[in-house]
C-alpha cells in the first residue's frame, strides 16, 4: 500500500519574502485572474486597484500583504511553488478521473490542491512528475523547442537485442508523427535507460511494442537536471532554489545546442531510483 505523505525535507512553510514582490501582471496571473497578457489588458483598462487606487503601472510590484482588487474583487496570489512527486503505478495524472481511479492529487495535502501537473505519466508508469502553480516553469519544461531530456528506466519482457536500437533512434511513426528515442543505453539484459525529448502518448511502450517487445515496468527518473533520487513512492518534496535554477540552465543549454550537434553518450546513473 502506498504511503501518502511528504518527506521530512518538504515543507509548506517556505518564506514568502523569497518570491514576493512580483510584477503586477504575474501577481494577477498567480491569483488565477487569467493569462499575463489578459492581466496586462486589465491593468491598461484601469480595472486594477492597489489599496483603493487605480494602478495602470505595469512595473508595479505588489507585496503579499497589499490589497489588490480587480473590478472591485479582492484577489490573493499564491507564491510560485513547485514540487516533485514520485508517482506510483495505478495513479492517473489528472485532477479528477471519470472512472473513479486514484489520481496523483490524492497523494497531496489539501493545501497543494491549486498546483497543476507539468506533463503526464500514464497510469502504469511510475516515477518523477512535477507539479507547480508557476506557468513559466511549466512552459520551460514542456515547450518542444526547449528539447528537455526526460529519462526513463525501461524493463522489458525479454533480453534486449542491441541490433534493434537504430530503429528506435531513427524513429517509428506513431499517430502520423515520427517518434524517436534520443539516447538508449543498456543497463542489464532486460533493463535499459531511454531519453526522450518528445511527449507522444505512451511513446516508449508503443515504440517497443512495434519492434516486438512489451514494457513490463517504466519509471521516469529524470527531467532535465532534476532527478528522482531516493524519493520514496507516493512521497513529494519541494524543489530547492538550486534545482529551480537548474531548470533555467537546462533550457539555456538546450537552446544553445546547434542542429546536428553530437549528443553525449547516456551515462549510467546509479542509486537514482528506489530498488524494489
């Protein structure tokens, strides 16, 4: 049975002073008013007030205790917050499920109910998934142009034939798109490490099925520079400031890589995932 709680390292009592004040449009977006562009329109139209005064200054930086109103309604912004969760098998990556299955939000305390997941894992896939209330973080990690690594540990139903690797690296058409595995590394006869940049539905399972294999177990162990490490199944923790900086670094590095640049070999990482 999955134990549904946070690790000792995670806390909800993070310091608001490290993330406030923020620009007015970001403040309004974080309060759920709308996109930053829409919030800019509200500001320009004079529909935003701070302490009762109309504010059309796009550079205004309201603090956490400031009274900010939109069309007379008081709004409150949650500070940007991002967590990693070790998703167990059997949980779906959605807020509500029409089939009444357990969702990843059942693993979180109520205070984190306003977070949203950054991408998805299918129900039977385990491992690292991020949740945030920061749209900028989500965009950096999911936009195709950033080509962020997503690394998986793949357990197959029988020993791997290395001669088939070029088919996966060159690509297989799924749903009319060429699905590719960027890098592939054998760890044990039936266990591989695979890196994706794409996000096609059930991509790894379907690609291996196309060449005659079935994936018995799939664990995502890394997104960019963020590693699952020894976080237990069903547990979550807040990202550190250094980890958030590493997201920026990974995006910058991906955008600097010229087309056709040689990719580094996939190194074998040890002690990344919980051995069960």
